[in-house]
C-alpha cells in the first residue's frame, strides 16, 4: 500500500511540474546609425595680407597656421580645396593703372599634415597655387580627379584613395590639418609664383581684393 501511494504521489508531482503557468512580453529594439561627417575650423576664417613695404612686395608674406581644420567621421572621406571664383574680387581701386583681374592662383597654400594619397590634380604638401573655380575642375561641389587639389584622399574608392573613419582627437596625424597661406606680389606686381599669368597689361592694379577659399569634406568619392 505504501509503495502504491508513493507511486501516485510521484505521478502527481510530475504532472504538477509540467503544468506551471507562463507568460511572455516582447520588446522591439531599433538601431539607427546616422553617418557623421564633420569639418570644423577652429581659427578666424578671415586672413589679411597688407603689402606696405618694398620688402613685402619682393619677398612676400606668409601666414603660418592661418587655419586649423579637424575632421570627425564614421565613414571613409576625402577633403579638397578650391577658390569659389576664378579671380580675386576687387572691392576698391587705389590706382587707374594696372590689371584688376588677379587670378585666384596668386594665393599659395600648404597644409600640415601631408596627403598620403597621390591625386592626379595635386596636393598641398608643399606651397602651391590654389586653383580657381574653373581650373579646379569642381562642378556643383563634385571634384574632377584630374584637376582638383586634395588635402586628404582623392577621387576613387580603392585602398589608399581615402582616409578612414575616426575622430580628430584620437587621430591627430590624419584628422587634423594646419593651413599656411603665402602671397608674393613681386615688383612689378606680377605674382611670379602664380601658376596663372596676369592678363591684360601684365601687372596688378593697387587696390583692395578678397578671395573665398572653400574646404570641402565629402564621403569617399
């Protein structure tokens, strides 16, 4: 009798263990990865060149570290620069003699650090003339690999043709740039280092001029 009762209790215990109540709720988790591509300039965007002595005309003026740029990106990227116009814009003329259409290329530019890629259009690893809008090949913000000058990367998506994702703080050697500007007017004022000659009479008119430089950061082209 005891054995039978024990067997019945075991069966009841087994049935009870498989008859537990349960319930479930579901949580839905979404993941939205926004691409980040940020170019920040930490210096005054206006840089002034005032030529008031013969020595300054002959030897030029260099503005070191005139711009400091930092890139933060979650995607591969390229960075290029060009002038927004073909010529400097004259705001005021101090003379009636000379040529007022000064090519954008009178401005020379160098960046530190150097571009590790080898774009066809060139780099700013040393002082070179900044290309004007037409000469830069940039159309609608899109660069031309044969003409556009790159601070970092180049046109193309193959290995070595772009810079990797990363933050400027964690990657100062590849995501931070210092920009030097230089202008050498010469006497007469022909800007001898310019890659484009002055038109017309061949020497520049005394006056006040300005030029807009565009730094363009884009996702790997």
